[in-house]
């Protein structure tokens, strides 16, 4: 199989995207029972007859989940249904003990909305097909195989703690005309959605824990044509950067198939983070395969217009308005702001500024030190292991002269390695800049006597040669000296 180069693929084909994002709500209890939704508990300790699908058990709708669904719909400019029902989606899977999932089918609670994403200064309008409520499934753990998938596994373990956790599935309309930017638009959309859901306070939106999951649909059509090609659906891409990379790969793969005279097969595909490719999963079911029918155990939901308007009043500011506001507050240039947006660092910087750092210093750390570590580890900024509060604390230590930027990098390293708070890391690693004038003076004396030629240069008026002596002193002090004070001392002693 040939995979085309990205540029070749784009020259011949026009990508069309469709993004399905599943978000786990942060309700205290599950969608249809009172079990806890807390993440990370011992397997099968947060279960009951309802979420285990035992015969005779009856579901009851979680009102808070409906409220969150309506707020998400409103924030995405959707129409909120005056009346809607749940539906049974029938299929067998061991992590779904009822053999059907309670979902919504042709009567979603929210539909026909839109939102906007900003990429490199350009605004893309994304249509929202629907946002509907459903329940999450349990979790399977396949043991013994190489890939962690069921093929080749010795046995499988099932954890039903997640079974019945409320989910909202947000489905876009086909996203067209993004051309070569398609992968970045996909990433920008999921980033915007993550920030919006966080601002709504309806989910903890942690992709690495699966509370925000993205399935990316990609199809290609020859440039200049309008009929959609056959699409594939890449499942459960679990970081923002993977969204971009999976879409990009799928464009080059499908282009290779089409250019070779083949046909793209409608199927789900799995994204492999390590090898950066997708592989075939199951051939995609159609809606008929699921034999949807209205859920007879639940009453319809008919949110009153008064309630909907009450909820509308609780919405956070729209993403575009927020970008405009913070951009003005922070005083960033357009270019700086673009970099911040494309790095998905808006919320992180906002939280760091709220914790006391200046906007420029917050931007500096998130876009350099932390971005570099995220890249190296192949994760998103939030997954590096340092919080906005810790970033502000580290910058505070720089501001009060305890450390400098260079030493701060070692503090980041210690914080990420779980050695404690920034202050604790500075103490444990003995990183604080030395204010001991005696030690400093001794180091300066030593540098002067070891470098007579440099001293001569300085005496003859070549003040820039001071840099070499400062470097020598800083080396002796293991970087833990105030360079400006070192310079003063050198000039005092020579002059
Ligand atoms: Zn339960």
C-alpha cells in the first residue's frame, strides 16, 4: 500500500471532516442510577442492578445531566428540543451488559447549531449536527496480547464502574473547504470544545483519562467535485496532537488508495500513537444494524422554555469573545496570540495569570519549556505534569531573585518528577541563588587570577570581555549567582 505525501494528496483530493466528540459529564452520580462516577476506584465497586443491566431494574434520568446537555447545546448555538426521547441502540459487547446502550437517535436534545474556531488569524465556522445524551459503557482490559487489543489476548477483564456514566456526543456537520488546514482545523475544534466544556463546568475534559474522546471521520473527493467520498472513522484519539496527526495520516492513506485505483472502505480505524498510523478496525455498521427503537423504560423529556432560558443565562462567554478579551488584557501581539491559540494554551495561560504571573512570563513558560517537554513526550501541554499554579509559583521565585530562568528549568524538571512543590524542589536540589557575598567575592578573585589575559583586555577598555569572566564565575557558582552582581564585583575589583 502506498501512502501519498501530504502535498501530493492535497493537490489531487479535497478532504471533508466530521468530528464526533464524546464528553463524560462531571455529575456526581451516573446517568440512570445513583452510583458514583468518581474516576480511578477499584474495579466494579461503583455498580448496582441498573448499571449492571440486571433483569427487572429500571433506569431513572439524572436531572443534572439533562441540564448539562441543554447548556452544552445552547453554548453551541443549537436548538433545544421541546420534546425528545431516549432510544435503545442494540448491539452486543461484553462491556455493555444490557446488550443495548441507552442513547438518543432521531430525537436528540440539541440540534442544528454552529460554533467558530480561529486558526492562524482565520475564522472557520463549524456546523453542529446534534448533541445527544447517552450512557457510557464499561471498560474491557485485554490481557496478554502485544497490542492491548482483543486479538491475541489471553483473557479479558471487565470493569463496570464506567458503565452508565453520562455522556454527551457532539457531532459536527461535514466540515468542508479547510483544504490543507484540515488537520489543524480538527485540532483547533477539539481544543475550542475542550475549553468551552471546561468553562461550562460540565466535565473535567481530561483526554488522557477518556473523559473527552474524539472520533475523526475523514473522506476525500477529487479536487473540484462536490460529492462526498467514502469516509473512515478513526476511533478514540486521546490527545489534541493525535487528532491532528490522525487526520493528516488518514488523508495521505486514503489518497494513496484512491490514486492507486482502489476504493476506500467504510470502516472504523484505530490510531496508533507509537507508529503514527491507523489500522483497520471493524467494517462500519449502519444505523439499521443497531435496530434503534424508543426506550420504553424512560419517559420523554420536555424541557420547559422557561428552564431553557434560565440555563441560557448561565452560559460562559462565547469562545471567540473570550479570545478577543484575553488578547486585549494580555497585550500580546497578533503573532504571539496565534502561537498561544495554536498551542492550545489559552486556558493554561489564563489560569497562570490568575495565579499571579504576568501574561508574558506565563506565555514564555507554556510555549517554551512546557511545550518542549510536551513535544518530547508526545503529549498535550496539560499532560506534562505541571499545573498553572506551579508555573506561577516558579515565576514568583524568579521575580524575587531566588532563582533565574536557567535554574527555573531544573525546578520544572523536579516538579514534573514529583519531587514536591517548586519551593521544595529549590531547597532539595539546592538551587537558590547564593547571596553569600564572601563566596561570591572568592569566586570572582579566583576567576581574575586564573584569567590574566582577559583582565588585561578589560583594563585596556574592552569592557565586553567581562562576559568571559562572568561566565567563569557563574560556572564556579553552578549558575546560582546573580549575574548583574557578579559583573559589579568584577569591575570593582579590576577598576
Ligand atoms: Zn448503578
